[in-house]
């Protein structure tokens, strides 16, 4: 027999803290970080730096949005880094035929990998971590193969370079892209049935199925979405570099994305997701990286600090039980 | 009063067996499955466990037939040596996975241990090796404590540790390698020496696997590792100190990763902050390919040995073939892993559907 | 009028466990309010009460899973304070829970000896472990192979293994929590034998169950709890069932004349109404071997049977939750081949699963989102969910069903079982179904909400909905159904109608395969 036992009311501060919700906590952390940096880090609170942070953020944000949906279904996508490399490679070898050929092909490649991931997870019932691990390994190799066997292919197409280096007024193109993607994603999650289906599939797939939710289709869709967004991120990154560096693009991207998602308040076990949280989480990670950089603290300590933040954020999120 | 029951799928011992496949007479609540599907289920279950062995045999046979250089002692010893350090890491990973958890930090811990050992090498082999091992065990124990006391999922804790340890390794060394001092010749011997023609790392790995096998099968601790992965809450209610078992398991994983790190430092002659990058994924692949399930409670050390060997020999065959670029190798490895896991997943479902 | 017989007086001589003045609080609410409980050597002592009465809390304190906030406990005359289950186990107080708390991937022997594996030279002695287990099982009269994997055994056998483990731990007090909820009748008999043997050996047993037949068959005394308080302890031999029910519910005897469920006043079967659902010869593997039934508009068809008889499988086959191997389903005369729940939903069939937690609620989503989950396609316009309409529906159904929560945006997992069930019912009712399939609709719900839901089902049938109701609670079936179909081993064994529906006839049919005076369906005009 199950009785829902109400949580013991925490002391006043704790109650206020948990009323904020996990994202609220992350937001507070972000504010504190920015405030501290504005005081202690020279040049931090400047418009140049502001744009700098947003620029660096865009690629991670694109991947993190896709990761949010995947994690919301209780899965994970470790292959995003490799997908970035694949789409960059596809773009590099098809760019001579024009952007209208290269870009869709590159994105389609990303979606194809996503489809593969999703199919294995939902129809073959293999665990997401193993499937995407396999596609991570195979994908990195495939990217190199497409890249004319490990060459470093430069891309000169001005239209393509605008992705990563262009501006629309004061706004960098990639920031605009990221902003639009985030807005669309929020809409998708909040206002469409698909958004509810994603959460239901992650919260209780058996119950969702019985309620008529197309669980398998939903799960496949989130992986395709993740592949699409990783493809976009790969294109932006390649554009920034001006080349398809298949060995380098996307290395470690999956970890940054997972960190951003988790710090922001989305549950790793699925069933609850917050895109705003992901944005905050990604911002926190980027602010840390940038400020450590500006303070000339070695990157390695930034890593350690990031790890601490991740642990702390997840610790705050765990469900309270008596 | 009727007391007949069905026998399960294990070897029959001592107790009076009921004829296989016979239904419980007048069953009100349990109708035994007819013969054929149950036999298929048992075959599936065995194949899932032994499938990796079969694959290994097939691959070896293929290699021996196609590449004359394959079945030579030097080549085989080489394969063993190259994979012995991964084997140590995979052994630790096996234990963690048996408890239903995962350890993403092994690669970083390996690097830290190598650096610590190299850093302490001025004080002699004993101090250096102990220092490296202690570092690994402590980091592993820290993982375990965070997982059990702070109740954070293993994926996150070990992910954070992976990032933090790598950062510490890079930061403490300024991204340079740390040379192993001549005073610690023993470490160099660990990585490069041979005993009766067999490379020391191979012997170490073999020893570790043997000990691991005994521990898992014949000690209470080993049984508790399985219990924790099978059903941790039930194990707690049955009185087991599950938390202690988990902390110990992660500490062991850290210790074994450290062992690999020290040996690697010995082989390279220096501790390198970027060592071990990606090894956690290779270890997980080896464990999974060998047949241990990620969900915990099933599998074992023997399976992991097979998994490590299988992956190592496939890599070796790629090299012998010569024409397969490292990129295609990556693709093939990924495809192979996926194929194996899908087959295992089907077999496992067939086995449990009728079992 | 009749007052219950005087409570049993203390008899000091062979008391093994005494609990006095036990208090337990959770977040400000009092779960146990100065409860006393004494247990004698060699007795089987029933502990009864509705859900929320405090039974499981008392048991958890007894076995060390919870710590008490007040009161004293003595075991064999010595004061004890168990802080963990391990403490209690060491003292010989062992619980066997409803959910099997054993390891399914390990063998019987390993499970029995987990934590105390016999060792030789520091290493686990497998030979002795198997031999000792075989001896133990033999002594208890159980024919189970010690080397069998636990998960491969039937639920009954797994339960026996749990009890065997308790015995091997030297249990002086054994707590059995709903031990027969998953057992077939034959297996229950085996359990009784085991209990009597343990009794003869001096073990004291605490027996929790809501099945009166069992309590009266095997228990000596009964302690009744209500709302966290002790109502009384009595000898079962001198307590009539009706009096026991009165004590549990806190009602006087004559209040129960009308029946104990919310179905009192159910209308007669809708004779001559067109069949809404006709299922013929449903087959699926070993579980369903040819089940046929039909449901008419405005009637409640009760489906009875023991665990494993195929009731849930029938429902799931009709609803398309599981694929079927054979048979046919017709809705309103039209054939329905439901391969997914979506197909059935389109045919206006609804299904409320028996497993609220595992197959019903989406825990992190709100009441609003859970309620409208199945209806989302109809609430969507141009890809966007119509919030206004959603709010309207939610408010309407929350009022109609009396769902109690702080707001529609509260997470559903924070609601009580009864309110969760109401939300799940609302999920389907807002789809305006023609046929409602309910699998154990009032299981695990407190008595107030139970009656409300039963009254609601009654009302729905009255408006023309066809209802297929699976239930293990005989009172519910007897009072609520116009007809009752009894299943056994995946097949129909009886159909009862009208005056033939009674608890005895249902039990008879479940056990023997044909009701004493059932009217075979083939003879019906």
C-alpha cells in the first residue's frame, strides 16, 4: 500500500530555496557569478565581453537545446559531437555546389544519425548511452572519412562564413540563430502536444502508451531533433574556424551540453524539462570559462570549478523524501 | 495437499527435481510454458552469455587464416600487452556496472595516478606506486561517497569527477608531462619489463582478473556487489550495508584505473595529463560486448576478459590488414558495438520472456 | 444494537512482543496515536484496518524500518529499540512484505543466505550453502530447487523462499504483509500449512490481510486499527464478521444493512439493450486461451477471477495494449482490430489500468496535464494546444469528480491515491467514451473515496455507458454488477446473473470452474 507522505517542511531558507525550483537556484547562481565577476574581473562588465560570451555560447546552446529534449525522454545523446563533425564535413565537400545544396545535405546527415539513434533506442530497446556511444565512435570516424580521409578542408564560401562570422547589425548571426532556435524550442515544449508527449514518454512510458501517446514516434523524434541541432552547431563551428577540422569540431560537446542541461534543472531521469534552465546552465558554464580566461587562471581550474557547479546543482535538485 | 513446483533454469542440485516442462497440476495461478519455447529461452540465455566467446573464436579463426602474422607469439603477446591496461580499467568498470552504476572518471583518474606516481618517483618505486594507487582509490571512494550519501546519480558524479580530475591533472602539471625519475626504476619495469618472456602488464592484468573472479564468486563482498545491482532497496531491507559496498566498488574502480595509470607511466617513461582520454568509453564497450548488462546484477569478470580480447583482436586485425584507415576503424568499431548490443538485447528479451 | 464482545484481557505468561503507547508522526500528521499491541508465542495474530489506519506504519516500527516517536517495545520481556531492519532481524523480528524483497537474478540458496553466507577458509562455501538450503526447504515441506534462479519461480514460491529465509534467520516473530495477494487458492493452502508448522514450533506470526476468509481460517486473535488509533483486540472465534467490519469502519451494525459499497441502489440490468462490445475467443499465448464476453449499454459487467486467470490480459487485448493471437472484437457491431491503444481510443473505448503508479499517472506532470493527456489531439488547433478549452475541461471534471488538490497545476504525485484515481478516471471520461474498462478501480484507496468512485461508476452506467469492471473485491462485484463473468486459467468458466450473483457463487466458480447455479450463456434467448 502506498501513501504519499508529505515532505517535512524545511527550515525557512530551505523552503524559499526549493520554492524557487531548480532553475531558480541556477538563476541565482548565475546572478551571483556575474555580479562577482563584474566587481573582481577587469573588463568583465563591458559590451564587448557581453557579445563575446554570447558568441561562445551559441554553439553549445544549439546542442544543449537538442540534448534537453533527449534527456527529457529519459535518454542521452553522446553522439552530438560526432554529428557536429559529420555535418561540417558534409558541408565542406559539397559547398562547391552552392549553399542551397550543402546546408540541407549537412543538416540531413545530422538528422539521419539522429534517426539511427532513435530507432535503436525505441524499436530495438537498446539503452541510449550504449547506442549513442557507438554512434559517437563510428561518427567520428565517418566524419574523417567524409573529410577526404582526415584532411583539413578549408571553406571559402562567403555565405557559409557568414554563419559563424557575420553580423546582422550589432547581432552576430549565430547568436540570432541560437535565439530563434531557443524560442522555437520553448514554443514546441510548452504549447504543442509534442512537448507533453516528450515529458510523458520520459515520465512514465507505460502510462503514456496506454493514454494513446505515440511514444516510439516521440522518442525517435527527439533524437532526430538532437541530430538536426547538432548539425546546425557543427556548421556554425566550421564557419567560425573557416574549415572542417574533423578531429577537433565537437570534441567534448556532449559533456558541455549535458552539464548545461543538468545544471539548469532538467532531470536526468526524464519527465521534467526546462529550456530556460538550459539557457541559464549554458550561461553559467560559459561565464565560468570566460571569467577564468580573463583572470588568466589556467583552463584546468575552470574545469574543476565546472565540475563542482554540476555536482552542486544536481545535489540541490534531488527529490526530497522523509 | 499438492506441493509440486517448477524447477528453475540453474543446474539441479540436491533437491528432488520436477520433470522439466511439466505443468503444476491443477494450477490456479501458474501454467508452465510448454517445452519448446523454454528450451529456446535457455539457449538464448546461454548464447547471450557465451555469444562473446563464440565471436572471439570466430574472429581468431578468421585472423589466423587470413593473416600469417596473426597467430604468432609476438603478435599475440603484443595484443595482450596493448590491451592489458585497458583490461585493468575494464575490470574496475565491470564491478561498478554490476552494481548498476557507471564510472566515467576512470580515464582522468588514470592520468592523475600516473602524474602522482611520476611526481613521487624521486622517493623511490614503493612510495611512487603507493602514492599513485592511493590517489586513485581515494578519488574512487569520493565518487562512492557522493553517490551514496549525497544520493546523486553515478553518471553525474563520475562525469563531474572526470572533468575535475582532468582539470586537476592539466593544472597541476601546466599541461606538461612529468618525467619518471631514475630512482623509481621499478615503475619503468612495470611498464616495460618482462617475466619469462611475458610482459609485466599482461601478468598484472591476469593477476587482477584472477583475484577479481575469486572475489566476485567466493567472497561475501562479491555477492553483495551482485545484490546491490540486482535490487539495491531489497538488499538494504535484507540487512545489507549497501552503501559501504558501493563506496568500496567505486574505490576499487579508481584503484584499478590508478594501477593502469602507473603502468602506463612506466611504459611511457612519464606521467601525462592527457593520458586515458576516452578510455572510459572503451572500457564500457568492452564490458558491454563481453555480455555484462548495464542494468546491473548480471554478468561478470570472465565476460569482460572476452570483451577486452575481442575488441583488442579486432583492432589488431585492422592493423594487420593495413589498408583500413584509422577513420574506417572507428566506424567499424562503432558499428560492431551497436550490432553486438542489439543482438544481446534481443537474446536477453527472449530469455526473460519465457524463463 | 449489538455491541462487539469485550476486548481480550492481558495474559502475561507467554507474551513474546509487547508494544505500548506507540506514537509516530510524519510532517505534523499523526500516523499512530498511542497504539498498543501484544503478541503471544505461537499465535497467529491478525492486524486489520482500512488503508491509512496505520497497519504498515506499526509493522515498520516493529521491524525497524521506522523509528518510533513515542512508546515502548519489549521483546521477550527485554526493552528493545530497533533503529534499522538489520537490528530487528538480528533480534528475530522479520517481515515478509507484499512486494517480494528478494533478488531475482540470484538463486534460491543465495537469497536465503544473503548476508550470512557459509564460509570455508574465508571463502563462500557453495556446497554447504546449497545443502543447508535443501535441508531447510525440506523441513518446511517446500519442493523448491535451491539452485533455481529466484526470478524464474512463481510468485507463491518466491514468497515461500522469503519465509524460508526468515525462518533460517531464526525468526521468533514473523510478519506477513498481505501474503496471499498474489497467490492462487492451492498456493494459499501451502502457505497455511507452513504457517501451522511454524506455529507449532513456537514462532509468533503477525498476519496482515483484508481477506476475511483467510483471517478467520488461520488467525487466533485480531487487532483493529482505525485512523492511527487502536480500536481493540479480540479473539476471532468470538467475533462475527459483520462486527469486525463495523469495528474497522467505525459504523454501527445496522448502518451496514444497505451494503458496504457505494453501489447500493444499482439499477437492474438493461435487458434487451444492444451489445456495445462483443469479444469472442480472445487468445494470447498462455495467458488467454479463449475468453468471450459481451457488454451492453448501461450495464456493469463484473469480471472475477484469481490472479493469473487472465482478467487484465482480456482487458488489454480488447484495448490493444497487447497484441492478440486470435479472436475477434466488435464494437457496436463493427469489427475492431486494435493494435495500439490509439485504435481503441478512436473506437471510444477507455481503459483504466490496475497499476495506478506504473501505468497510470505521469508523476512529474500536473493534474491538469495528466487529466487532458489522452484528449490532447482533440484539444489541439493548428498544432497548438487550446489552453482555454483545456482549463474549461479540467475545471469541469475536477468539480464533477470532487478531485481534491491545491490547484490543477499541482504535481499529480502529491495527491492521495483516491484523488489520483479520480484524475485518471477523468482522463478517460473527458473523452466521452462509450465503453469504460476498469481494472481494480478502487484498489488501494481509502474507504471514503472508494464509495465515491463506486457511486460515480454507477451513475455513469445509468447514463448509458457500458462498463467492464475487473475487481478482486467480491463486495464490489456483487453489489455493482448486473452480470458477472468468472475467468480461470485464461478461459470463461461461468456467467452469473441476477439473483445468482453472490460472494459464494463467485468463489465457487473461481475454485471449481462452474457456479452452483450458473445459467450457461448458450441457453440465453
